[in-house]
C-alpha cells in the first residue's frame, strides 16, 4: 500500500491485478472473483501496446477462478470460454485448445471432440496461417480422441469375439477411426517436439494393423533425430517395441545405451545390466558393471533388492573368476568415500534386516566383498542370519571369509 | 432566435436571452423590452445562463443530435456539481449568484460568449481555410491525427486514421471528429492566453465559489467527496441530454481517467481568479471555518489528540501571524499573499506543536510517555495524563485498517459507466459489444464473489476517523491532560522539552524547483513520518506537501534565531 493519493485508470487496474494475484496464490477464489469483477472494465480501454492485454488476463484469471470455485459449474465454465473465444481472434485456437483440455479433465470426451472438430473447421483470413501451430495441435488431439474411439471399438470387438459374435458395423467404425487417427497423429510427430502420448498411440495402431516397419521407423526418428529434444521416453518406447518384436539382444542393448546416458537412474537399468552381464563381449560386461553401480548411486534405488542382486551376482562372478578385479577397483574408487555411510551403515544394517531379508542378503554380499568381513554391515547381517539359522547366510559368511583378502586389493 | 429585428444601438442581428427571458443584443449588450417565454432550447432547459447560438439555426439531423459547443458541456457539468453541493448543504446562493457569475465572466473573458466575436466565428473561419487545403499540407498545425494520440484509440484497427483525415467544413463535420462543434478547436489552438477549460478546472471553479462563500469545507475534503462520488465528476457526461452527442475529441475533453490532484486544482483556481480579475475575496476571519484555529480544532479531534493542544496551536498561529485576515484572504493577482492551503496549514501547525511538546526524535516522546504511564498507573484521580505510546498504538491501528480499506477501494474503483464512449460512429457497434461483454462478465463473477455486495455509497462525512469519549476502553484521548509534558516557569506553562529540530535549515527557492522543501522518509524520525502519514491520509495528499508547510512554519517561527546564528547543526534551543 502506498501513500499515493493520485490515481489513474492504469494504476488502479494494476493495483487490482495485484490483489487478484494474491488471492489466486492463496486460493481465495471468492476474493479473486470480487476483484476480477472490478477489473473487467479494462476491456473497454485500449492496451494494444502492452505485452499482455486485459483480454488475455481475464481469460487466464477467469479460467482459474471458474475451474476452482466451488459454486461454479461446468456449464458456466464453457459459457465463459465461448465468450473468451470471441474476445481475441489472435488467441482463438489457443482458447479452444485449453477449453478442450478442461473438458477432458472433466471427463467430457464427447464435448471435447465436438469442440475440436469445430475448431478444426475455423478459418479467419491470415490468422489461419499465423495460428498454424495451434491448428496442428488441435488436429493432433482430435487424432488422439479418434484413437480413443478406435480403442473402444476394438475392445467391443474383442468382447464379441470371445462370445463368438462378429460385428461388421463395429469393425468398420473401428477402421474408420483408425484412418482418421493415423492421419493426424502422423502429422504431429513430424514436427520436432515432445509427443509421447501421440507416439505411443500411433505405434499401437501400427502394430495392431501389422505395419511394423512404419512403427520402427517412427520410433527411430523419435529417438534419434537430433532435431527432436532429448527425451528418455523415446528410448524407452523404442526398447519396448523392439522387445515386443523379439529383436536381438544386440539391438536391445544399443536402444538402452542412450537412456543410460541421459537417465542413469532409470528403472530399465536393471534390464540393461542383466543383458550386459550375460554378454560375451568384455566391453559389454564392463559397461554392465558401470550401469549397475551408477544406478545405485541414486537414493531412490537404495532399497531395490533386485538391483542389489544384479550387482551382487556380477561381483560374485568376478571374484570367483579372479579376473577383472580391476573393474571393481575402478568403480569403487570414486565411491569408497561415501558409499559406506550411504549404504552400509549399522543403522541401515538393522533396518534392512528387519524389513527385507533378501535385500540385506544381497547388500551384505556386496559389502563383504568391498569392505571385508569386518565391516559393520556384513558383520551384523551375517551374524543375524546365522543366528536365525538361515542357510544362505551361512553360505554367505563362508564365501566372504574365503575371499576376504579381495577387498584389500580393491581398496588398495 | 427567430427574432430578426435589427438592434437599435448597433444595427446587428445577434440576439440572446437573459435570465428573465428578455432579449439582449449580443454585440452591444443592449437589453430591450421584448421578452419571450423560455423557449425549449432543445437541451438546456433550466439554464440560468445565456444560450449560445450560431448565426444559422440549422439542426443536425444526424441521429437526432444537435450542434453544441464545448463550453455548453462544461456549463452542464458545473450545474450538476453545484447542485450536488447544494444537496450537501451548501447555500443555494452559491449556484444562483456566485458560480453563475464566475462562469459568465469566464466565458466573456475567454471570448466564448458575451462578446463581440464569439469563438463560434473563429471556428467558422478556421473551417473555411481547412476545407480548402489538405490537412496534412500544413506542417505546423497539428493534424487531427496527432490529437487522437494512439494511446487513446480503440482496439487494433487502424481506421482511426481514415476518418480523421476527412475533415470538412465544421458545419458538416460535427459527427466526424467530435460531437461538439468546436471540440477540435478546443484542443488545437494555443490556449495559453485564454485558460482553456478542462474537467479539473470545473473543480477549481467550484472551489473558488466555495471559498468566496466561505463555506465550511476545505479543498481536500471537497476533492475527497469528488473521489467518493458525491460530486459529479468522473462520468458526468452521462447526464448530458440525449441530443448532445459525444464522440471523437469530446472524449479527450470530458472523459476523466484520473483522480483530481490537489495541487493542480489549487493552482488552477488561483490562475482563474486572476484571469477573471476578481476583487479581494470575502475576509477569512477568526470565526471562519477555514481559519487555522478552527481547522486545528477539527483536526485535533480527528487525530484523537488532547483538546489542550488547541491552546498551543493558537499560540503558534498568533506568533507567526498566519491567523491574520490579510494573510488568509485571497487577493487575486497578489502573488505574495492569499495563496493559502488552509487544510495543509492547519495540519502543519499541529505537527509543529507536536514537535514542540514531544520533540518527535524517536526517543524523547517515548520517554515522556513512560513517565506519563507511570503516573497514570499510580494516580487515577484528576484524569489521565496523555500517553504518547498509547495514542500511537490506538491511532496506528485505526489508521492501518482505514488505509487497507482505502487501498482496496483504489483497486476496485470503477471508471466506466453505462454510457458508451466511442471515437466515431463506425466504432459504435464494437464499443457496444464490448460494453455488453463487460456487463456479462461483471454479472458472472459478481455472483461468485460471495456475499460481498458492492456497498452503497456511504453518506459523505466530514470526519473520517471518529473517537468517542464514551468508549470505556480509553481509546479516546480528547480529554487527556498534557500536564505530563508541561511545566510552570515564571507563571507560564512551557513544554518540558527544551529542544527542537528543524526539518530543514534552509528553504529551497520555490522558483527553481517548485518546492520549499523536499521530503525523504529515511532522513527523518519514524514518529515524524507517522504523524505526517496520519495527516496525509486525512487530507489525501502527499506527506511531502505537509512537510513543506511545516518547514515554512518553522522558518517563520524561528526566524530570528535562524538569521542570528549561522549554525551547521540543526538542533536549536528554544
């Protein structure tokens, strides 16, 4: 609040906006509506020089309020959106699109579809060309809804199929949706961007109709075309597709390589390591070790028993063969200062033992190799395990005792 | 208007109507016997002032509109304003005699009426040369394009340019660039000598009349009433008759998009008084509301300060001579006296008195307050001593609440009205559509505002803060005693506080920077800032304004001492 006693239209509306902003941030929808009521007359004044004019403000603020206000209905909301569409022709398609999103969030798929179709047929001189991007999005989302409809028909068909009925009408409808969907989905994924949901749907369609070549091409483009932004999911989709197709381990591994680079903590790293461990190529096995160590650097993996078992298995194998201990040494070098506290504290030993015995088993194995039989973690767990007379823990103890000097070589 | 006889004195045919409906010759002011019943002049029905007519009586059939001049519009505005003042209790004499005459005098002096060559003819002359040349060919005369600066134009269409360039003879063009006949002329000509009329100036007129009548209302109060909507100002054009079409440049003249500024209205008023060659205004004596003694009493009450302080304000007023009739009364044209901001002056006197008694250096006033508190705890008889701290807490709390409310009102202020404004006829439909949308949205979101209804305009009140002695929580300080800060010396009561600090050692040269002094909050004690803030809120003006006045008073008060001792530090002993 200022001591300014002068006031003009512009300042007054600026102040009004800041009150609205505060109310929105505090989720006081009634209060926001109160001030918005006073703000709307700004529409009657020209702000063509401003970056964001009152019509856009009112659209965005009004949307927020109507969406969250307890007394506002979907009908009111749609009515408001229609008004907003008439307010700014330069924003028309954007408003349409956001309206569709809200409808979808509210489960009104049919209305959303109608709005998309309507928007698609919109023409307005040179604006049509200027708003080309939005138009593409609108077509893409309509394609998505076509996919949704296709999917529904497909399920109906499958059900009938089980019952022994065949329904020609449904089948034809289904193919119709496929054609419409395919056209639009294909178009949008040509443009560099993040189109995960569109890609997935399109690939699903292609696979159903047996066009695996096209699917593969699409996924490759999506993952490897440098014009597209780096997207871990692209690689995941490609990998899953290749797996479904029964491709060779070699191509599966190469699909996951970039994923490891971008997101070393990705859950597929387990699959990745598993494949790499079993490889005949030394380089690949080496990479596998790196992959699993790196994944376990992340806090989210601390209690992942599967991951630990992968690491344990690989390390056990290396220790038994007595080859490539330097690999472990290399990996351990950068971790020996902080992994003990991070993974192998006494507290964690107790907790892991209490909560998940398999987890503690695997971890104890790793700890024993890396830190020797006298380390806190191993000592506690193996002691507990032997006390509980669990066979594998006795085996574990023996194993680590036998290879106790290994840790000296690793940490030396 | 239909009367075509030649005037006996000057042989011209140029008649107007007087108040009583009689005819008079506008060229030589010869009044004749003939009277006429007040004709339905089509739009000014109750006007006491002359109608202004062109030579021809051609009426625009354009949408039922008619020709009207800008000053006629202002006349209507003034009429509305003075009627509102009357409703607030101002003496009706102000409307019928004072303001009326002021206005007539103004019209005459600015050559818009009552004179040999009314502005109408000047307009005609202008249009003749305009029609023969291309508007753009004269680089010196600003084109209508410039007048309609883009910031005022509507929407994103560029058609504003197209209609502005098609200027034709004034008699045909009334609907093109302005609804009024001389709207463009009003904005175009160099008006420096003629004191062109503006919306803020209507307030200057009103205030001038109020001052002449010595009505019990200060300028700050008057302007506050304007902002609160009790005096028509913001959208007063919506009361213009249907036939007076407003569009184009009229909007620039009659549309208001900012609150009136005290300084502006004040200065304009003085300019006006000089322009009109008015004589010395009626005397402002001690019994007048505007006299510092009176206003100090009012403000002391409103600020919840002890009544006893009034003795001190009177002493200061007397000492520096600002209670003198000659000082307070306005004599137009005399630059050295009479430019008195009565309200600011009174507030500043109170501030000085507070400084005299409490020092207000962020230390001493709290010390005094502690003594008073002690005394009040131990001794409850004889009425409480004034405790600065308690006063501060109580007043600050109320002030904060009021200030917060005021800030919200500023943000919620509605500027537009039902009557649509458009620059040209071809924009009308767009404007109306927009208006409709605004109304729809207001309804929609208004419903979602919950139980908060737009409150009815509160009745205008002279006091913004009120304190009641009946409150048992002791939040009213009027009756508190100043004994705690006074002592007896040689039979006189003097402040316990021996010191005083000057706001500024040297006053600025007003001609150079426009001010006597400059105020920066960080350079002064917080308490001083608080006190300034309090009166700043009550008067709705900047603290620096009051600060300036305080400086002026201090320099009068300590005049001798200042010139005697050339000291560098600003603390003087009284």
